[in-house]
C-alpha cells in the first residue's frame, strides 16, 4: 500500500519520483540526446590550440629584485609595442593578437609562460614564437643602445680630459677605460637578462575536451528534462493515469492508494461489518464495490452489496446478494450497518455499501471504526477533481482506489 | 478503521527521525577527517548520501518539490554553461570533478524530513546539543592537557593511514609564533575553525533549547580554545537575530551571564589571542582577510576582464585553479565567488537562488541567518561538506517548517527538560 505524503504539499516520495521518471523516459532520452549533441557540437566547433614559449629571466642580486625583474619582463613581453610589431610581421590585427597572447609568471620561479591561443596549431606556435622573438629583439636593441651610450660617454671623457704628465695621462685613460668597460657590461647585463628557456615546438588542444563537453551536455539535458517532467506532474488539470498521479492528488491528507484487488484484500483483512465504497461516478464505484464483494465471497466471506440509487425506495433485493436502497434512506441504512444489524438482517458477514459522496454519508464518517472506506476514482479523472472528492471524505481516512 | 501503518501519532517526537538526525550530526563531528583512499572524497559525504538513501527508502525523508525543482534547474544550467563557455570564453578551465562534487554535496538539500513536528525537532536538537557539548569538552581538554606540559600529538595520524585522511587542511597550528600550545581541534577536527563553527552552532542550539548556563559556558570555553572566530561569528549573529524576536524575553539571563563571562575571558591569554583576531580583517594576509577580502581582490579583475566571463563564467573549478596558482596558503573561495566566477551570472543566479532557498522556511531564524551569513561571507561554504552539513541538519531538512519558529514560540522549560513520549504506530 502506498501512502501519499503525509500532510505535506511539497513532498514527493522516492517511489513517486522513480515512477515519474519512468513515465517520462522518452522526454528524458530526448533531453539527454539534445544535451549530448550540444556538448559535442560546441567542443567540435570551437577547436582551440595553444602554444607556449617559456622565457627565463636572469636572477637579480636578491629575491625581491628577481621578483621585480620577472614581473617587469612579463609585462614587457606583451606590451603594445611588442604586440604591434609582432602583429605587423604576422599580418594580423594587433587587437586580435593581443587577445590571443598572455604572459604568466610561474609562481615561485623566474620563468614566464608566453602562451598564444589560436584556431590552428601552427598559428598558435607562430604567434607565441613571434611575440617572444620581437620582445627579445627589443630587449637586445635596448641593451645595445644602452651600451653604446655608455661607450660614447666614456670616449668623450677619455678624449676631452688631459694631464700635463704623460704617465699620469696614461694611467688615467687606463682607469677610465676599465670603468667604462665595466659599465658597458653592467648595462648589457641589466637589459639583456631575458632568454628563451623552452621554445614552442608544437601546439596542444586547450579548452574543454570532447568527453567532458559530452558528459556535461548529457547531464544538462537529463536534468532539464527531469525538471520539465517534474513540473508537468504539478499540473492539477492533468488526468489521473497511474497510481502515482493518484498519490499526488491525495498528498494533502495522507490518503492511502491502492489497486482494486489489493483494496479488496484490505477489506477482507479488516473484517469489518461494512465496507463503504464512495465515489463521484456511479458506474466506477459500483464496479469497485462488485470487485470487493466478489473477492470477499471467493474468500469465504458472505457479502451483500447494497447500492444507493437515486429515487429508489426502502431497501429492496435486486439479486442473489444485491440490494438497492434510495438515497433518502442512506441515514437509516448506515445507522443500521453501524449497529451491525444490517449484516444480520441480510444474513451475511459483511455489507459492501456503494454510495455517492454526499453530506448524508459524510456525516457518518468522522470517528467511526465500523467501516472500511474506499473512494473509487475513475482513471482519467482530473487531479483537481480527485482532490475535491478526498477533501469531502477526509474524515473517514479513506483508501483511494484507481478504477477503470 | 485501523490507523494507517507508518503514520505517527502527532503527540510526541518521532524517535527514528530523532535517532537518524543525531547520528548524522555525530558523524559530522567524528568522521570529518576521514576520506576515501586518495584523500579527496570525504567519508562523511558518502555516509550522509547513504544515510539519505536509507531515509528515503524507509520513509524518514522525502523530496521537497520546490527545492528539487530549483536544484534540477541550477544543476542543469551550470552543466549547460559549458556550451557558451567553450564558444565564448578564451581557454575556459572546466573541471567535471568540481561540478560533480558541487552537485553531489548539495543533492541532499533536495530532501526534507517527513516528520518535522516541534516535538521531533526539539528532541533531535537536544540530542545534537549533547554531541556538541562533548566536542566542547574535548576542545577544552586538549588545551588543558597542553597547558599541563603534554605536547600536542595527532592521534588519528597514528591510527589512520595518510591516504585515508582528508588532505589540504591545516589540522592545527600554534596559537602564536613560537608557542607550544596548539589551537584545539578536539583531536577529531579538520581545522580549529571548523570545530569552532560546530561549537557555535551548538551554543545556539543550547540557547534555543534553554539549556543549563553551565553547559553553555563549557561550549563557549571550547570555542575560545580553538582560537577561531568562526564559532564566535555564528553565535553573535544568532544571538543578534534572537534579540529581534519574542525569544529575547528568555534570553536576557544568558546575555548577562555571557557578557560577564566574556569580560573575564578577555583577561586570559586565550581570550586575548581570540580578541586580537576581531580586527584582523584589516590586515592583509590575515585569516579573515584571506577568506572575505582578498579572494575578491584577486579574482575580480579576471572575472570582469571580458563581458563573456561575467555572463557565462570561466568554468567549473576555475576559481579554485586560479587561487591554487597563487600559492597563497589560506586563500579561500567564498560562496559568491564560487557561484558567479565559475558559472557566470546566467547559471550562477539559478544556482544562487537554489542555495539561498535552502535556508528558507527554517524552524529557527537565528540558525538559518547565522549559517547563511557564515557560508556566504567567511567560509568556503558551498564545496566543503563538513561546513554544508550543519545547514542541512538544522535548517534545510526541517523546511518548510511544520510549526511556528522556535524564536517566536520559545521552548518552554517543560519541553526542554521532559520531551513528550513518542507514540509510533
């Protein structure tokens, strides 16, 4: 027996969820396939390659200076003048190249990754290599310029100064020459401190790999499709087709849900003097009542069926085990059943009473323990209509039965 | 008509639910350091997922339709974000593991307890308080033993192989440079700050349940011994919220006693070292700054460099990879960064709505607000399961609440001391 969620409009049992997913297998499959195609398409359409040149910066006199040198070099490597020159050489737009190339310091080292991302592997290698070459040439040009500035300054010092004594002059020139040479060396060292540690020989795929795109796409498709399936189940105007639909309709009052045969078994086990079968549709409730009666008789319980019929008279036999009673006699009949007189009068163990849901029947439901109460819900009834029926007979703790 | 089997009588606590919930809280305390081989997937996550499956099958729990719908939307959109990321983001960093772990951690938030009556809630919270109190006692003991001259050792490291312990956490460290006293992690804690947070929650439970002041003092002492502000933050926010509710009438005694204890505590070395941490957020490199300020300072320029980054995010796990690349110990990823940096505004809003909704409809406003504030400001509250667990245990699984908030209808002395007898048919 299934219990609809007890008093909680928000709840959904695991059984209901599994049932919901099973009923929407097609939707879930289509959603998953669309997701797979989206993931596959995106990762196939957007193939990106990256190539990286690793640049080494000569260490400074201490850790702080090295860090400053490395950070400065990382900026200079992708500076506008470098990018503009490289773009001109490669024949591409400067802004495009600027977006494609990055320089990143490898944390804790004096190495810089200059990476280029492009649509083809060769252009990624070319871009990374060209940018680094231009940057290094720029460094060299600047170091040469600096060295020549130092040399010129030294030459001027040597040429313009003079001493009276020849030996003093020779010593002075030798000393200045040494200083100039040292300055030139330092100037070159200060500027040409960057070199290629590892060139970009080939490119590699970057971004999202195809398997990851497919897996995430499939997950997205499945999850969104599940959401659609779940939201469809919230529709109170949908017809009840399965026990899970009926369970959803009965969620507010914790109504128990059963099939007709299992309901009959439950009535048999309960061994009450009366079984009350209620329902909005006369044919549906009578069908369920007959199923229950037949099942109980087959199991050795003498059972009579009393059908409440509009405009019928006092209780009147219509068949071997069937009686009919007018709807204005419901009070009397139920009162007799409650006092166990009716089964005795009809010479049976149990009376199965089939009645519409009305104020008269409902008046007998609260707090009673002489009945097993069923609500027959015809397959195809809208969820909202079933909810209305349950609300009326809630006092009887009824068992809802899905009936064809 | 017999009463339907499985339906509880509503006059008492539902004992199976109470037992189950207390067991989960005990597991969050005892199992937080254990992992599956490899040190990445915590045992706690596996245990809670298995316990939720058991609870679903036995009818202790059910899916909450609203949270399930929001979860499916958030999970679906964040997974689908890979498509625009591939198409529009330059070299996106997408980690399938990161997305999967995130969604697995928050999957239990789609569930709700079937039996959420006030009696069940009080009994469950009461049981959890005792476990929290035991944790507080352990934290204090750890400090006292060290003060007696016994050096700190990690007993779990002797018993459990390293590959079965969660990696990447600083289990504990000296309370200050050169000190031989280590911050209390109660020997079982993943970090002192996590123990502090659990004790902060315990303190709030004690206040909500109007527990004995002495027990609360022990829990507070435990927080002090961790020398971590996480528990203090939780307790302060929670008490501040309580003061704006009808519960304040029963709170003044605790507030006065707590204030006196606080003044006395600040005279002790432990209290002073905790007090010094109150203003550390202004210091670059401090624990609080690394949690609440510096992650934004570091990741904001990268996120806003391109409008596509803002719209679609840089990929699941990208924030973690970039933060790891800084080699800055202690630099954490707060929830807003994780949500919007990784998944962008489009999917991130759906994810944020789900995460925020997990705090909606809680039976205790103070617990919900304090845990939410902690998770969204201080803690890496979306991907560390031991930090997510208190939210599930004390907030989400009880929502939508079945009765009035505890702060509005405070627990009576009788309820606190003599819970109603359970009748389960």
